[in-house]
């Protein structure tokens, strides 16, 4: 249990240093709930594949790219360093985004789906008019993403306001603004919903709200916006 | 693929065109499309629509390599959705009326800053092309001229296959992989594109293509993209269709002089 807590607390920190150089590599964080606990909004089959196959693949490829980057940087091989950037952005981004995503979801028994109260609830009303308006905006923008990407509710630390943004492929939210902190992200890659919802992404978006973890979003919000 | 009804109170066939009825017909496509000052545009109601073209085989014909279920959803829902979206766009924006599909794609691509219509138009074309790039009993190898050209441009068929598979495996996100004949360079090449983009926008000639969006393989292969790609190469790809496209492409691209023996 302690080991599980260690891993879930810092999934983005090193889990296994590589040899003597001390390169930090990463490992798959555990989910804080069972695969089937988000049913019927998201099926157990999807959760398992998404976590064990997709997220794991991002981590494996990210580690590989980091090793190659390390070797190239040590040799002063600039062209290779530059060439590796897209693999790092994609796989590293995939790891970052999915690590957040698992925390953005929660079973109903753990408060999934319950709208935010407190300061985040206030901020949502101020920025978007109402929680319902935010929900509709994110749903519409998520449905409109062409191809693969994410839709985010983010906090702009600099301007002290909430924003809804979309990113393509595995670009993390920070690529849309250095001061943006992700509060809630929804994966709209087809692998996130296809087995259950097929091409009807709007249905997935409608249902994912039932397991959205606003407690976590509020925690992040309060930490970054005291 | 495109049909149109024209209810115009200025029927060009009735005009007093000195060339007679023969000469009047081109007006329907040409002048009416380009001449925006004509009042008839506002008075007449023109509806142009694209139809959903069926694949050249039954939906279960690609089993067990691509399931009927996948065809039903991929063609019946995704492809159909793109067609309907395209028609909705065209109904609203009659500047685009009368363009052929190729022209529509190039114009709406807008040199990399695409209009909203681009996604729908290009995906309609892409999927038509994709169904025709496969056949029951597909796979194996190309023959004759196409094989020769592949060997010339890639060294060997094995090398081409490796490069094609690698391109499909290393593409990020929702992508397509194409074998194209490049007009300027006059050689075959493998090209990766993302989302709806296809080689037509760079004026190259697609010979065959593979849909690597997740919806193309998820029901059959889940996350195992590699298995899907290899199944496509081994059992689905239609080299006959590719050869026919290659033959047509050669009317536009001169691939060199024939070898004429000296003696």
C-alpha cells in the first residue's frame, strides 16, 4: 500500500534512475480505482486498454527517447537532439496528460460527477456564468477537435482566470500558454471512447462528466490560486 | 459522384447564344460559377450534393482481416458523417458550388490555412480512395510496371514495404500514409499526412493509401496498430487498384523514355 502511495504521489518524478548517469525514467502510475469503477460512463475494457497499453506505450517510448537524448546530448550531437524533440513532445506529453487524466476521473462513490463547490465553483461562475455553461463549452470544443487531442479547463496563473483550451495530439496544456495549469482534462483521442461510443464522441463527452473528479481540480486550483 | 438540380429562371439553353444549343451548355458550368454579378444567383436555388459512394465490395467481403462491424461503422457512420457535413457546408456556402472534388480540396486547403469545409471534403475523398485501395484477396505484391517503378525508387519491394510500415507506425495522432507519384520529382514516395490532409493539396498523385486514424482499426485490433498495418499490407491492399492509378498517373507524369534497343 505504501509503495502504491509513493508511486501515485509522484508519477511524474523518477521511479528508476538509469545506471550511473542518473537519468530519470518513468513508470506507469497506478489508478486510484479499479478499471470497472467508472462504468457505465467509461467501460472497464477501455480503462484497462487505455491504462495498460496506451499510457504504458507512451512511457516506454518516452524513456527510450530520453535515453537517446541523453546519449546524443553527451556527445554534442545537435541534429539528433533536435530530431528527438517531436518524439519527446509526443510521448512525454502523452505520459504527462494521462497521469493527470487518471486523477481527473473518479468513481461516483468517491465524488465523481459532483460539481465543484468552494473557490473553484465561484471561479467557474465568474468566468463562464455557470457550471452548466462551462460543461457545454467544454463539450462543444471537445467534439470539435479534429483528429486526436484533448480539451482542458485550465487556470491562467498570470491573469488569474479560468480558460477552456484544446490541444492536438499529446501536446500538454502548457504548450498553449506558459502560465496555464491544467485543472481538468478530457482525452478525446478515439482510443478513449471508441469501443463503447464508436464515432459518437458527443455521447462520450456527455457521459464523462458523470465521473469527473472536481475534488482534485479544486485541490489544484486552491494550491495555485491561494 | 456529384449531382445537382438547377432551378433557374434563366435557363441557358433558351438563351439567344449565337453558337446555338451546343455552345450554350458550357455556360451552365463555366459562366454561372465564376460570374458573381449575375442576378440569377440570388433568384435561382441551386442545390449541389455529394452522395456516399459504396465500397466496391460487400461490407463483409474483407473478413477476417477487416470486420464487417468496422466497415459498418467506419463507412456507414464516419464516412457518411463526412459526406453529410460536406453537404451542409455546401448548402450554406455557394461560392464552392460547381467545383470538382479535387478542386474543392485544393481551394479549401487554402495553402495550409484550411477553411472549415476542407476537413469534410478531404475526408470524403480520402475514404473513397481508401475503400478502393483495398480488395478481398488483397495483399501479395505488385507486378509489371508498378513493381519496376517501386524497385527503381525504393531498391526493392521489401524495402518499400518496410518503409511504408515504419511510416505508419511512427505517425503521431490521426494520420494517413500514402504511396504517391511526385509530379516534380517524377518518382514514387511515401508520404505521411495528419488529420484530413492528402497529397492532392501538394499536387501529387496518390497511388494507394492507408487510414491510420484509430477508428480504422480499434474495433478489430484495439491498440495493436502494428498488426493492423501488417494485415493491410499482407491481405487487404489492392495492387490492381494501385496499378490502374499508376497507369492513369503516367498520362500526367512522364516517367522517362522507353528502352529502345540499338540493334
